[in-house]
């Protein structure tokens, strides 16, 4: 599996917000993906990024490191069918 494909997938995947801890959003510039395990039809990936935290005024109040492990499943054509959180910063 191509690492750039996984970076693009997770950069636009709403599933990353499930491991944000402060109601911020994932900074795609800090996104890191590592393949931990590869099996036919799926991968176990470690994902890490900085969550951007905003103040009410719209200024950046800070950043929080977030991480998670996702089980990513593919169909026969190589398209992602699901990405399930196994463990992450909210656990």
C-alpha cells in the first residue's frame, strides 16, 4: 500500500476527529501515518497529528498531540471501505 495514498485518505477522513481531545481539528501538515501490520484486504495504521485549538476570537490557542491506531479495510479495487479506530488519545 502506498503511504502517500494513506496520507491523502487520513487528511480528508472525518474519522480523525474522533481522536481530537479539545474540539479542535487535525492539522494536515503535521499528519504522520505508519503501517504497523499488513494483511490481505486491510492494514493496521498508526496515525499521529497535532490538533489545532482555537480561542473564541479565532486566534490559535494552542496545539495538542493526538494519536490513534486504525484498522483500514479495502475492497478488491483498492478503495477504502472503512477505517475503524482501534485505540487512540480518547481511550
